C-alpha cells in the first residue's frame, strides 16, 4: 500500500564524486556575482510531504510506543 518515493523531475542529487566540481563552480560564480554587487538568496528545500510524514511517524512510534 505504500507508494515509492521518486525524485522530483529536474531536481537531482549531487553525489560525492561530483561535489568538488560543483563547489568550485559555485565559489567561482559567487565571487563573480559579488564583484557586480549581487547578494545571495537562500531558497527553501523542496521535499514531498509524505517523506516527512513517514519520518515523523517512525520517530513518534519509537518515542511513544503506546501512543
């Protein structure tokens, strides 16, 4: 009855072997944009509600087995 979770289309994970290249890219772009006076904006992380609901149900079940 449980649905399998799928990645949101267009939102891929950055795996460990890809991280150094992305960090280099991000820092290079950040320096360039800083030089032109741009400021950083932090966006919220997007996840399906079901992911958090399952996690919370498991946590509450462990903390309060009789609930």
